[in-house]
């Protein structure tokens, strides 16, 4: 029997992803989360940009918008403002979200519209064959950094927190159960939720950086992620090459944009500008 | 009841948009279009419509398309630099066939150019700004009243043909204050996109229907479908199969180019009875008309053809109108962007003479008249 969460998929699988790619794990974690939340397919919009990860929307049995590179968040902003009653999920890659879409990202964090962004961070531009992204760690190799990247990288969650995001979490593809829970928590938070997922691209990243085997990449991710509670007891030195996973920020008092807009309409219509 | 007052072109555009049923606006401020955003910010909350100021023009048109996918009549307003930034997503709206309106209040370019001065420099950008072959509809009104009614038409055309429509004001018309006499309750034709009537499982959002324009379901009404900027099949999913791609691209062009008779609007003065035909649009058409009237008083046979629809261009009509004329003069505030089309269409025995001004000054009736006299000498 097919697991219940598969009802959220269109019947157009198999997907285009390479064997060992992390995107499928994220897609399943999302489907489990919305299944556990009991969300209605007819009331959901899925939005993505361009990249391997952004292909997710093609497989989801929702109203889906596969937009342009970096632009998923503006499209989602328009859709959610026009239909605040619908649930909006946005899928993006590290390049899509933090390079070409970086400006939209920080403004979405600031604006605080009630929707959920899942950023699949595989540390590389997968779709175009392995160029470095703003989330490629310093020194790692890419086709456009054949001698090791000399670009400093962003910490995406810190960037989101700095830009005022009201919910920020980090998960990874090894801890898939936790990832499902983080997506659920992100959805349940009222406001803009950012969930960064440490993922794997064995083909365009792993091969060039000494971890070509998908199983080894999983092991690598397991060894380089630390639960937030454990991280609090660790030194900066110990944390230097680790990703802290868990809910990193939750502010419940930040005004949600669509609610503020509705209140503004009411004020104007009531004649109290 | 119509109250007579002085209204600016940009305000008429804002009023026309609301009358057309615009329920979503996203934009980024830029001279000389900003008043449109300001009017929308003021008026939209009163009727529950949505206004948002985005972080740039790319975000603005992205939000517009996202809102339009849910069924909203959505638009943005900008000027040359912002319009250039939008181009990738103008192509996206064309390919995905999501209706929307982009108002471009043209200013002098290229680049930052002269932000507060008028131009008609975006005529070709409106047609060819985005990569790839697709068609587009563009409209250029010549007065404040016409701006109001043509804005309504822009929304109607966007819905009817599932296409982005570019509304080309020039700074002169955008900032012109003119007598405005419109009954806000007047009954005007409002067109909404065709809705699917079939069962959701049978719905083909990109069906090869005869008129070229498939029905478009609104998000959230049970028709769950995929919108992608990848070339797609009738179901909306990526396809690179040769016949699919060819049929799709041809339909995309044909749904507009094959309906030019229905889309195209223009005004003609003495076009049958003239030796010299003027072709002018937007604010320049006003100077051309004045020149024509003066010259006719002097007994010179001058006519005027004023296209209101800039794209698609009505080739047959222009060819017929220009046939047998001593000369066709095309005054415009750019380096012959429309004249090059006329020249392309009209057989070579008829001289097509551009009258270009790119010094930021308006074209005045006297210079049009002078050129006509010189041609007739
Ligand atoms: C405007 C534009 N610039 C560049 C590209 C080429 N491009 C497609 S996907 C991509 C990078 C994708 O990387 P990422 O967002 O990290 O996603 P991944 O493929 O790794 O999942 C690039 C540069 C494009 N499609 N559009
Ligand atoms: S290139 Fe990388 S990100 Fe893209 S499908 Fe293959 S493994 Fe996944």
C-alpha cells in the first residue's frame, strides 16, 4: 500500500533527480508534514524558483507555480495577498534563494507574510552543473572555483534572523523525522517561516569535494549537524564546521502582513484613517 | 452623474484600473509613474483591493503574476528603467498566459536618462523586450479621458487573450491635467477570463482551442494545475517534444496576431482624401492633429492616422492607408521606432519620412507643418 502522504503527489513520478539527491527526502518530509497537519490540497499553493530543488512543485498535486530563477517569493507574496485564506509553501535552492533571490528573501523576512519557505541548501548550483553559490563554504570546490572558493559564505538562518524573520529553523536530510516536525512548526507559526534544509548534491558538489558517494554524504551531514540544545553546551571552536539544527528563532508578536493589511482596510472603510 | 474636473493622466489610469476591476497592485516608485502607485495606495483599501510596495520592479511584476494566478486582476506601473528590469517576467506572463497589465509611463532614456522628461522610447521595448518569440498587446492613449477608457480596455484585453498588456503612457500624457468628465457609475464592458466548465480531471490549462485562448482556472477552485515558465504541453507540464513545442509557440503568437482585427483600435482623419498622411500616437498625435487642421485650412491635403493600439500592428490597414500617398510622415519622440514598422509595411514607392525628436522637447505642430510643406513643395 502507498503511504497516506503520497496523495499529495501528482502521478507524474519518477522525478528528474539523480540517484542520491536530497531533494526527494525533503519533498517526502513536506508531504508527511502536510498529511499530519491534515491540509487540503484544494487550499494549497506551491511556489518555486528555478533549480533542481525548485522542480518539486511539478510533482505536488496542488496549485503550483514554477516561476523564474530567484523569484518564487514575490510570486508567493502576490498569491498569498490575493488569497490569504490559502496555504502557501515556497521551495527554493540555496542559489535561488540567497543569490539571485537574495533581495526578495530579506524583504520577505521583513514583511512577515504568513507562508512557509523551505530552502534546500545543497551548497551548490546543482542544475547548472556545480558552480559555487553564496552558501558554498569557503575553500570548497566548484566548477567556477576549481582551486577552492575564495568567496565568504552566508549563514542563511543568521541572515533571516537579521532581516527580521519571525520563524527560523534549520533541519537536514539525515534527521528526516525532525525535518517533518520543523515544517509542521513552520506552518503553524503565524508569519513568515524560513526552514533551511542541509541537503546533498552528490553529483555536482560531493564529487568535487571528496564525498561522491550518497551514503557518505549522509554520514557527513550526520556528523556535521548538532541539535540546538547540544550546541548550547559547545565551544565556538567545536561548532566551527557544524550546522546547528532545530528552531532557531520564533517571535510571535511580529505583525503579520495580510492581517495588518486587512486591519488597514477596515480602518479606511470605517472612516478612521 | 459625471462631475467635471481637472484630472492628471496618471490619475485617470488609476481610476480606469479600479473601474476595470483591478483588485491587486504591486509596484516600485519611479518618476513619472509614481502618482499611479500613490493613487492605488490611497484608493485600494477602501474597496478591499490589495496594494503592496515591493522591493524592486522584478518583485512587483512577480507579485502581480502570482496574484493574477489566483484570479485577481492585477497590475503594476513603472517607467523605462523599471520596465527593463521586468522583462524576464513579462516573457513569463506571456508564456504562462497569465493576464496582467503593465503601465509604462515613458521617460527619456536610455538608462536613467532624463527622468522627468517625456519620450516614446519604449515602443520597441514593449514588443521585443523579453527574449523569445511571443506576442504582446500595447496601447498608447493621447488624452486623459482616453487614458481612462483605454486602461479599462487594457484589463479587458489581458483577460480575453490571457496575455500581458503594456499600457504605454508618455510623461506628457501621464502628467497632463485635462478636463475629465466621467460618470463613475457608467456601465462599461468588463471582460473576465474564460473559466473551465469541464471536470477538474479533464482540465487542460493550455488546450489547443480554436481561438487560441484556453480557459484559465483560478487557483483555489478545485482545478489544481501547474504553471511553469518551461515550455509545456496542454496539461501545463514541461515538454520538449517537437510537435508540442511548435504548436505551442505558434498558438502563443497566433492568439494575438490572428485577432488583430478585434484588438486593433485607431482614429483616422481625412485618410482617404490626403496627399500626405501623418501617422502619430500618444501625446505627439495631438501636435500632428493640430498641424493637420492648420494645413487643411490653408488648403493642403493632409490626413492623420492615429493608432491607439501600438501592438499588434495592423499591417493590412497601414498598407492600404498609405497606398498612393505622396508621402507618409511619422513624427515621434524617439529615433523612428514606429516609423521603422511603417517603412517595413509600406511598399517602397511611398516615401516614409520620420520626424524624430530626442532632445527631450515635445514635437510642436509648427515643425510637423513645416515638414509637410517642404515635402509638398
Ligand atoms: C535569470 C537566470 N539566470 C540564471 C539561470 C541559470 N540557472 C538555472 S538553475 C541555477 C542555479 C540553481 O541552483 P540552486 O538554486 O542552488 O538550486 P539547485 O539546482 O542546486 O537545487 C542557475 C544559475 C536561470 N535559469 N535564470
Ligand atoms: S545535480 Fe545535484 S541537486 Fe541536481 S538532481 Fe543531481 S544530485 Fe540533485
